[in-house]
């Protein structure tokens, strides 16, 4: 190991030696027993390493996430070059294969559209949208681009704005700053949870776009990207998303809507190769347009 890295924490030394990989990925390799210091497996990321130490990394085969297969599923591609792929995901499409969804996912579609993505962890996907949330999602086409985008997400320089329809009278623009974590009882749900109990910092800014009799159209901007963040935050202040099957109670006074009324409308980031700022916007899908017309008529 270079002398300049001596005395540093193992994860810091690895980040300097392998800058093409994200810190989270390197820490995961350490915890999984893929890193040896002077011939001995080390699982503690904070361990200090001497300048004379020999570090060996056995890079795990993360490609394909267990051999997920390519499937000819239509993709709405809004941007594509050698480094990036931006898609407009429809509601109802699962992003990652998982229990009960081993096929028919966005990942399966990506592997068909760009087979080389099989060589990247999670087929280049760096962030996700819920199954029933529509809108823009960015995919990396190289390991360097994926690492750069993960770092942009961590640095909060990726700009994401969502269109949502929420229940109730929203009287003013505001910010919800409340940690989000796994629900202490219902483990398939998320909730506002104190950081002392495992919640992670989460910040959502929202502004009112249009007020209806019993609902409002709002624009939400994320500083963080916690699971179900917008859905949990808006429900926590008494304005759950219309149609949300998890965080909202049915309200017969509102139009019936078959999913949470949430659309990833705008996406902005810095191109990992050129350094140019890029922005995209997705039009509202038909079901949300119909919902707005219904609300305007009541």
C-alpha cells in the first residue's frame, strides 16, 4: 500500500486506492469478507492499516444480480449515450427483481435493451421508484458513471422533483424534516422514526400548485431519497397521497384512483463524463391528467 495511505481507516484507504468504486460498495466488500490485510480477512471497516500492509481485494461477481434474464419489455428512453440511460417508467413496473417479481421488471427490460449492463451491479440502476410511481429514473452504463452518480446522490446534487396529488386543504408551501425508518410494528411499511431508533434523516420540500375542494396538487423536491419518503412525509402531516394503498385511508369524498398519485416529473444531474448539467422533464401520464380533471369538476 502507498505510504500516504498508511494509518488510515481501511475503508478510507480502499476509497483512495479504488476510486472507481463507491464507498458503500467497498464497505460492503469488507463486511462480506472480500478484503484481506496481510493475508487475514478483515471485516471491520474502521480498522487502521499500516503503510507496510498488503491489502488484497477479492472483487465479488455482482453482475446480473443472480443471473436475471433479459426480457423484451418496452422502454420509454428519453436520453441515452455511452455513460447514461434515462427512462420514463410507467406505473405498475417493478424496478428490481425480488420475491414474487423475478421477471417482468425494469431490470429485465434494461438487460434486453443494453446487454452490457449485465456486467454492472444492479444492471447500472442507482436509484429506484416504487412500483406504482411513474416517471424519470437514471441508469449508469459504466462502472465509473455508476460510482459518480451514487456519489452525486449522496452529495444531494441530483435534483428530483415529483408531482403529487394529496388529500386535504394544503394552506401553504412547507418543508418536512423528519427521519424515516422501518415501521416498528408493520415491518413492510416505513414511518417517521426517531434517529435514536433507526430512522435516517429525510427532508422533503413541497409547494402547492393547485388547490381543489378536498385535495391539492403539489410539487415535492427531495434532499434525501429514503424509501417511501414522500408518501410517509405527506401522510405524517395529514396530507396522504390520493390513492395510496398503504399510507392513506379510503376517502369516499375523493375520486377513486388505482395507485398513489405520484410522478417523478423532473430530474437533473451532472453528466459523469462531460461535467455538463443535464435536466429532463416527463409529462404527466394519462391517469393523473384524468384525476386532475375529475378534481376540477368537483
